[in-house]
C-alpha cells in the first residue's frame, strides 16, 4: 500500500503538491509507511509567499493583543492534544514517547512566551532629546519570514520561530523537515482552530529545491534555519546574498568535562541521558566525555555499566530507554563513524553496531556505543555523529580539557561537572561556547532565553527564542518629532 501524499498548506487550505517526486516518511521502529513528502518546487514556494504577502496587511493591522489571543487558544489546544501529538511524533521520529512529550512541552513554552509580545514588543521614548523634540523607537513587523527546520525536533523547532514571527505581526512560510513533517501538520490544524487567519502561516514541503527557492525569493524578508552546519552555511550565504535577514543554527560536537570532585552519581545520570537520550540525535547531545585526572577511571567504568544496560526498542513500548535512529541512511552514517573510530585507533569498549530488536527487524537500530582514547584529530572526536556514541578522552587539568575542546570547530554546548564553585567560575569564564552547563547534561535554554551556538554551530547574530526572536522578527524604527 502506498502511503498518502502529504499536502502543502497555502492560504488556509490543504493543497496537493504538483511535485512529481516524493520521499516516503515511515516509522523508524517498524518501517510502516506513514506518508509521502512531496518535493515541491519554486512555483509552490511562490504560491505560499504570495498567500503570506496577501495576508500581511490585515494581520499587521490586527492589534497585538488580538494576535496573541490566537496563541493563547493554540496553547490550550496543544495541551489538550499533547498525548496524541506525542504518540504521532514518536511514530514518525522514533524517539521514546516521554521524549516526545518533553519536546511538545518545550514547543508549548515557546507559544506561551510569544503570548507576551504586547509587552516584549514595546518601544522606548525619550522626551526633549533637544528642546521641544521627542524621540521614540517603535518595533514594526517586516512582512514574510521563512522557517526551514530539521528532523530531530520536528515539533519544537518550528515553534521556536513561527509563533514569534506571527505574534509580532509578520506572516510565515514554513519548510519543515521532509523526513518527519506529519505531527506539525496537525499543529497547523490546531492553529487554524485557534483562529489564525488564512495565509498567516503557510507550509511548503520539500528539500533542497524548495529551500533554494525560499532563499532567493524577493518576497521573503528573513529566514530562520536550523540544520547541519554545511547547510546552515549555505543558507546563511545564499539568503544574505539575496538581501535577507538570516539566523542559521548548525550542528554540534559537545564536550562534557568531569572533574575529580564531581558528584559521580548525579554526573553519570546527566551524562548518560545527554549522550543516549533521543538516540543521540540532539544538537545538545554530549559527544565527548573528558575525564580530568582521577575522574577518568570511574567515569569510564560507570558509563560502560550504565550504557550497556539501556534497553532499545520502539518508542511507544513500555520500558524502552532508546528508540531507533531516523532512517537506514542515517544508521549507515553512524555505523560508519564507529568503524572509522576503531580504525583510527580508538578502543571500541561497547559496540552498538549489531544491536537488533528481534520483534522489529525493519527498525533502524544502533545500540549504545562507547569509544575510548578519542582524540580531537579523529573524525569521531571532531565531527558530529548524531547517534548514540560516546567518545572518552582524558585530560590532566581543566585547562587542558578546555584546550582540547577549543580545537573543535563547533561551539554549541559544553558542560562541566564539579562541586567546586571556583572551578565552575573559571570554566564559565573560559568556556568560549554559547550554551554552558554546570552540572547539567543537556544545556537547553528555556523559551525566554536565547537558543543557539557560536563558531561553526551558528551563522548570524540573533538567536532563536526569547528576546532575540522579537528582535529578529521586527525592525526598530526611530521617530523624532517636533510639534
Ligand atoms: P539538514 O541540514 O539535513 O536539514 C535541515 C533542513 O535543511 C531541512 O529542512 C532540509 O530539507 C534542508 N536541507 C537539507 N539539505 C539541504 C541542502 N543541501 N540545501 C538546502 N536545504 C537543505 O539537518 P537534519 O539532518 O534535518 O537535522 C540534523 C542537524 O540539525 C544536526 O546537524 C543538528 O545538530 C542540527 N540541529 C541544530 C540545532 C541547533 O540548535 N543548533 C537544533 C537541532 C538540530
């Protein structure tokens, strides 16, 4: 049986794409086909942009309190449907259902924060900048924004962007990941139920061709992007060349440094859930664990004991700790990295390559893996694997550990585990990475703080979420008046 074609959403209606090519979306645990993502082209992007342009004047003129009332209603609907949405997300992505519920909660928190736009969007005024002359700044929306999002958080990441863009009075074209776009389709329906007018949010499915059409479309003012660093760089450069605002969040290689004075029980809880949660498919996943001095041995022993006990299976089944990876192709990539690490001289202490779930032979399984003696020059020590693979490294001091970290191209997240306030302060001062965790494994900023990295993990200046989102989606206009 062929799965149903996934429609685009343009001007408030679900419309069948004219694309001749489509990609299958299937349950990564069972292989069951769930839908077919059309690879839409420039004409469909153009139709979506026109719908967004047509909706902009009336939406911009809608008072901010009325715009945010739609989001208040959406928040209620998302909460009411949370359990269903979580199951749908697990089926198309593979993560365990508790992780899906957590993702949806993070998305809801962004909708909640965007409900504060009437306050967040206020400007500033100063009387008498010269005698009888007043000056004020007002924030105005800019028109049509696009959001291009990855597969690993297909609900939360679109909600990092479009609720803020529409709350500030803009209209949006969303290009979700082609690998798992189904749950967000249901969220679009909920947004309509909440009262979002036609054309304010449009969805075009596709991949490279649709993205390029977005980046080059003269009707789009700005682009929010999240994905791998190579694509982020391309999006940043191409969109900027076409005169757009861009925020492009890329990949990561996150280090977790453990000092000898760390509380090992709490540390290992945080490390294990960071490395293996979401089967390692998180931009905040810990990837290299650096044991400093005497910390190395107990960290290694405990990691092996804990990782070896994780249960692999379908995310909807009880008692499962780790789901499959997204696709057969991605599984190959992770497995190749593990083999490459072993060839390069890392010791393969726990090998997840042959892991299987007997009942689910079509699942894309990779078991928890641990490699020892990982160095910053090896691909496994340097590049983003995006799978359940921990690299172990040693350092003689915090300073030496940071030197090792700074040889890496990425700058998304970093964690230190210690009970020393002095070491933590030193670490915070010298980390040089954007999202810094102290005794925290997944350094995920809440909706009211900026989310995004630095160095090779981020291209742009304003990040996702929080006040940065308000800045990104508005222009501060200065009015100077004399009467
Ligand atoms: P991806 O780069 O393959 O895809 C992201 C988006 O770009 C998708 O919508 C896709 O259709 C589009 N795309 C892919 N290749 C393209 C190309 N050549 N030209 C134009 N568009 C293209 O990323 P992914 O595999 O979906 O997601 C995983 C990546 O996202 C990881 O690198 C992860 O670290 C990163 N990520 C980063 C953050 C962050 O906050 N920095 C958050 C989540 C995910």
